[in-house]
C-alpha cells in the first residue's frame, strides 16, 4: 500500500478520465430487458451518451431524452417534459420499463422527479444522478439500487437454488456471463442485475430494436428477493446488496471487492463450497486454476521488469492492481476517477484521484499504462506501453467479449499485459541500438 492523495491539488480537471453518473445510469438501464432509458436533461447530453456507447459497443443504443431547454426549464420546471416524454415513448415503443434519471441541469434546477414519477401512469423507475458528483461507477450503482428498491417485492422464504449477481459497471458483458456460469457450476440458477451479458454482448439480432434487447426482465427483478444467495462484486455495489437484503433478511450475502486473480477467485470458490456443501469445485474450474498458476509463472519475468500505472474507476483499479501485483508487477501509481474508501488498500506505490494531466506528470515513474482509450495518445507521445481497458475504447473491436476475471480471465489479462511489456522492451532496445 502506498501514499493516497484523495484531494486534487488544482481547481479543475485537465484532460479528465472521469465519466459522469448519467452515463452509468444509462448503461444500467440497458441491462434490463425492453427498458427505455430516459435522460431528464438537455438533448445534447443524451446525444453524447448515445454516440459514446454506440462507438464503444459498435451497437445501436436505445435512449430517449426529455429535451429540456432554457425556456421550458424556466417556465414549467421540467415536469411537463417528463410527462410528455413518457406519453410519447409509451405510444411509440411500449417498453416494459422506463428508467428516468437526471443530469446536472435538472438537478441544479431542483426538479422533483420522484413526485412526477408518482403521477405517471406507466411502469417507471426514477433515480437522481447529478453529473457534478460521483462518476460512471456510482451512476450505475444508484440505478441498480433504485431498480431493487422500487421494483423488487419483499419475500420471507428463499429458493435454495437461486442466486443473484450484482456486478459493478466495469464488468464487461462477457465477464458477467462468465461469473454467472461460475456460480451456476456450483448448482445455482443465476440472475444478474443489471445484466449486459445478453443485451450488449454483440449478438446479431433478427432486427434492430427500439428498446434494449436482452438483460434481466422486469418480472425477474420483482422476484429477486427469494434468492438464497446474493453475490456483490465491487465496493460500489455494496449498497445494492444491502437494499436487496432488506427485502429478505434470510438471504446469504457474499461480497467481493473484485474477482480478479488467484486469491480473489480462490476466496469465491471457498465461499461457494461452504455455501453448497460440495466437496470440491467442478473439474473445469480446477483446470483453469492450474492454467492461471502457469500463466503467473510465464508472465512473472516480463511483469517484474515493468513499472505500471493503472487509471480508471475505483472498482476497476482494485482488480487490475491486484492482478499485476499477484504476478510480480510493480504498480508505481494508480489514478482513480473519483474517491473511494478502498483506494488506501490498493497495492500501488502511489494512489491519487486525478486526471490525465496528473498521469502525464508521472511519466518518468512508469513504463506501461493500463487504462481506457483516452490514455492511448499520451502513451504513444511519451513512448510508453499501453493496454486498453474500461470505458471508452473506441479503437478496439470486441470490447464486450473481453474477460479479465476469475481464473480464466486473469490468465488472459496477464498474457495481454506481459506481451505488451515485451513489445515495449523490444521497441526500446531497438531505439537504443539505433542511437
């Protein structure tokens, strides 16, 4: 554990890596089948979110806006915009659910979306997501918590075969699918909330849908409380697990800060064995554990000779830093988008809440950077190695099918980073020889 600088030393962000809460809420509602995300704000905010996710996933994104303008904001406070938008959406698309969430504009105005939602005669979940606080991670978690609090019905009994996975926003669709399959291998029928594994996993549908296609259904959300096991992943998802536990205190809750690498997956396996009473894990899980062990040995030399900087959301940092540390990598610095309590536990020489200007100031301290697509130009400019992870990545195809979690994904992540480190060392050696 290293020094943690939680307070930015400058009055603004320069070249930010932080993403806003409305973007996180958008993504969460897209993990609900036949849901229409409805952003309460200006039309430009929604257009940005639509383009942003369309480029990342290479898929059409269903999202609508209340189209608040300076005139309507002053004259009626935005209530009419919400009611009119719901009427239009219901008439044209007939979604199973509308997810209503705010932006900085409507939060600053003080719009009472809870009061408006109570007067709307249509299935609707509302959540406050001002973009002047929090980030992508908290926006996702707040929307997930709202879905549980406003839709899930209380229960007293539990279904011993039923499990609920609460994934953080950094988990890709394939990572959600792989984690569900891991839990299912121990005999559970698993639901995920939100669930991008069947909505934004890159499948070819019969036709382009005006709504989210795939994900957990509204009926399944309503019946979540009878699950015997609740598994939350990422510190940001703890409040969601607490909200679900209130619906049925008889459920067992297992929380994991992340599921990356050997130790974290071992802990998950041990907990599942204890919960189910099984004598040993399924054979395929045991085999992947051995493969990860071998991957750690294979990658150890390349990673041990490389200094890393990791940038991204706090839950992503917890996973990536531990994976690198476990295999002998030296994480010189971790740059978080927002503050979080677990930052002090990261195995990094230095941890700070900052932006890409701060990353550039640390350029002499690291050789390779792990982060989203915004770090690529910086890495090339300063001749650093780069491994792209997180939102957004507009240069790489197949983001939705990348897996860095559990034994299988941990091995692939280490190979990706080690190969990048080897390429960097070869490039630097060639430059040195040329000089």
